[in-house]
């Protein structure tokens, strides 16, 4: 087992009886094309890249953990570094306590529904998830009960020596400039503009029976949706015509 496996094996789920499979890290042999030399680790013995079975196991562990992001089980604190860095368009923290506080605040105030669509390796020690999150505003003072929908990615950096998450950077599809309180052309942080736009959107969808769907991507002016399969019926109309 490699160092990433040791870090994950040391973590314990504090509120669940489920068991996590601990990944085994395997070094990637690399060849220096200028000298012809081949190496598999850094000077300290740390693998150069997370790959193969070890990568798939770590992805499975994190994907399963994220299903508990906003439920009573919660995320496994042991999968994250104590000084994990978190940043999205509205919030920024630099330790595990702030990270967990943000999750708890969202859970208690907005009752979010989180759906992860995919997780891919996007760097030697980096994993990126794509997700949709739907939230409800509290009934007071928001008596019209606006619903908020965000889609985006979470870019997670992994510490090679421990296999734990050391950074978590969220992006939103609905804004151009990512990062904490980044400002758009109006001079107002784009994350704030997006929140206000959704909160004070008084348009409503007609109360008609429509197929169920999931929002895969929400941009500034349109959504990409995935509809469940449905049937369309055709019937003759009046006056001799057909529809």
C-alpha cells in the first residue's frame, strides 16, 4: 500500500456503519526523453501520479462520501486535510472547521439537494466532479419561496503523501469569472448577482403536467435539461383536420 492508502485507512466514519475501501497507490513509471532515465517516484518516495486501481478506489470513496454531503451522516472529516482550502464564488475558508461550517449552514438554511453527475481525474493529483445543487429559500422573509439551482464543478486537489483532499475549488456554470467575490462588468461580485437574479425571479412555470427532468447545466440565460422518457399521443382533431 502506498501513502494515499495509509491516509484513507486512518480515517473513520464518525456517524455511519458503512465501510470505506481504502485505495492502494501505485507509482507511474516515467521516462526522461532527454536522458533516457526512468523513474517512478520523487526523491522522497512519493508517487508522481495517482493512477489505475488506486485512482478508481479513491474516486469511489470520495463519490460515496459526497452522497452524504447534506444528510445526517455528513462527510468523513478524515478524508480532508486539517488545513483544507475551500473557495467558491461566495465563500472562502482555509481549514476543516470552516469547510464543515459552510456545509452545515447550507444544510440547515437552504435544505439543498445535491446530485453528482461525474468524477474525473483532471491532473496528476486532482479530481473534478460535475454536479447540480438545488436549494430552497426559507419561507420568511421569502414568502414567494424562490428555488435556486446551480450547476458547476468541484476541483479537488489531493495531497500525495496522505491521499487526503487539500483543496476544494467550486465553479458555477452561470457566471464567467470564477473565484471568491470576483467582480463582473457591473462591479458587483458575479456570485451575488446570480443569487439575487434567482431570488427575485417572479416568473413561474405553468401548472401543467410535464415530464420529470434534471437540470444538467444552468447558464446565465438558459438550462440544459435531461428529461425522463415519455410518450406522445396523436389524435384526430375536429373539422376534418388532424393534429
